[in-house]
C-alpha cells in the first residue's frame, strides 16, 4: 500500500498572553491509502489539532505533514487551495449554510471549483442518491434532523471527489441509532469511492466499529497505535486500557472482583483468549491433566475484523501443587495472570447476586 498521509515529527505550540501551550509533541504516524484510521483521545489530547494539520488549517511549529506525496504544511496560495480540493472535511456541528437549501449546500464547493451548471447538477444528484437524500434537495438545514444534516455534510465533503476525507467528531452530536447510520455511510464512502478516511473521536466504540487502525493520544503525544485488533485485544498503555475497558467488559472491576471472591474460594487467574485459542479446548484438557476443577466466573469474547479475542477470569480448585501445575499448563497455550489472594469480608449473598 502507498501512503496517503504522513505526520513526520509534528509538534505544535500556541502562545497566548505570554503563555505557551504545547498541543502536539513529536507526532509521527502513517495512514495508508484506502484505510480508515481513527485517532482517539480524551478532551485536550491534541487529536483535533493534529487533524487540522492535514488541510493546513493548523500549521506545525516543527515537523512535516505530507498528503499524497506533497508537504501540505509548506503550501501557500493557489497550490494550497488546489490541495485542499482533494481533502474533504466533515464537522461535528455540520457547518451547513442555513440560508441555502440542501442542493446549494452541496453545490457550493463545486461552484468555487468552477464547474459548469450541468456538471454541478450531475454531481449533486449523484451525491444526493448516495447519501439517500434525493427527496430533500430543496429543504433547508432547519428542516432536517441531525442525521440528515450530517449526510448533507458528508455529501458536500465528497463534492470535489477528494482522495482523503477527514472527520472531526462527526457522530458526537448524534443519537446511537443515527450514529450507526452515519458510520455505515462512511464505510460505504471508503469501500465504494476508495476514499482514505482519517477520523478523530473521543468515542472508542466509533473507532471499534469503523476503523482499520487506531492511534491513542494523550497530552499531545501518540501513546499507542496499531491495528484495531491488536490495540483492543492487548492494550499496553493505561489510557488505552481505560478506553478499551469502557466498551469491553472482559475484566472484572475491583467491586466485581470482591463479589467474586466472596463466593469463590479457589485461586483466580485471568486468561487472555486469542482467535487461535477459541477452537482449542485447552482449559478442559489442562483441568483433566492436572486433576483440578475449573469454573469460569467472569469474562467474555468479542469479534473484531473477523477475529475473536477476550479475557476469562477462572477459578481453579485443587491442591496447591495441582493448581500450580495447571497454571503452568495454561501458560503453554495462552497468557495467564494469577490474581493475588486478598483478605475479604463476608458479603451478603443477595448483594453478590444483585
């Protein structure tokens, strides 16, 4: 695959009232052509600032941003305008022109690009069909739902046939059902038009649903990046683990673990389950081989990009020697973490099962 966007040691600082704030710190990332790449982070992480360097709405203090082989951060004037025509942008708050109907909103960038009336009409009609709003061509933004407004925003962003689409929190103002519809539309943009999509969001579920790869940002830095499967199945950085745990409930919280300990007196271990493990009955085989009883007391398995992964919290019952041997056997197949024993006070069983 060839590179669509490259961030090369990008840093960005702002100075206001004598105070300097660093928004980006030496960010290096590569987005390949045809990918959907998600950037996730909590508020203030720097993700929107990074996104805005792609079309030079922000220019790096140091480093380079290269889009389709050209250093966009160094372009000016007509060269920059021409480069921006190849980069569509979708906004959180839609940014539609309230005084213009849907047709004219989508046609606006085409008129700026100098297309004829006939060419503009053909392109707008094509995009209205694509986003499912043919019957809304003469409606005004005030007459549209939030989801319909975002569809118009996507159509407008696609008007000049961009190679890259950047999306800044495009679903955060939408309800869950409408979010799903917009994500499905963005997936079609990627698959049917071959457009590379770079999106930023604080909603990790959006990235999980749509992206091929993800980068996690904190305090202006990329703290972890990789394929969706690798990052979700084996998060390394604490910030990544916080995001992943908010949508994947494979590992018990401290409260849940206390309740588990109240009714399960055996030794507890956590097993990391990967796609290769799901058709292999290693748990029952180890239990038989080492004469231990096994109870799965917490966990789950999810699917990402056609592959399964998850975590199981397991109680092992038997002599210390047998359990030690069983843990050793499990480690030959998968990653095992033994949960340390803890003093626990008795909990009412009605509370445990609430």
